[in-house]
C-alpha cells in the first residue's frame, strides 16, 4: 500500500512544464534577443556586408 501511495504522490508532483512566469521570462528573453539581432543586422556595416554577399552570389557564374 505504501508503495502505491508513493507512486501516486510522484505522479501528482512531477513537473510537466513551465509555469506562466517562466513563459513570460522566456518571451522577454526572446524579444530582447530579436531586438539586438535586428539592430545588428540593420546597422550600416552589417547591412553593406550582407548586400555585398547577395550581389556576389547573384553574379556568380555557374
């Protein structure tokens, strides 16, 4: 009987996922990372480099 109660207790107490506050922190972190990535990609230096890469790729001979 004790073993069955222990198994039931373990089943009801296991952590099946994130709670709302963890979701909120995850979303805030993802939005922050996206904002930093957007700022880097749209900066003048990086934008010029990306355009140069695309131009080289489109003008490459096959």
